């Protein structure tokens, strides 16, 4: 005995499976990109070379390997 499937049932099932995969892919992409942009990526401000000027502009002065003014308020794609 052979079971016949209706073409609409196969189409609906295919659409639901594809929509599920797309939904999962979208959620995974959103989670990975939000973690990327939630972390800070400081930018060096090369035109500020003095600690006082850097700190009064709301930025961070760093004196590790070399003195530089860092801006932590920019996005990761700045």
C-alpha cells in the first residue's frame, strides 16, 4: 500500500523547514554581532598629545608603551 502525499503539504512543510533554518540563522547572527559591538574598542586620538587636554575632553590618557589619548565612546566600526 502506497501513501500519497498532497503537493500542498510538501510545499508547506518545505517552507516551514526553511523558515525555521532562517530564523535560527538570524538569531545566531544577532547574538554574535551584539557581542561584537558590546565590547569596547578604544580609538587613539592622534591630535591630542597632552594628558590634561585629553582628560578634559572626556577621554582616557594611557602611559604604557607610549603616551596616547584613548577614546572609548566610539563604536567598533569607527
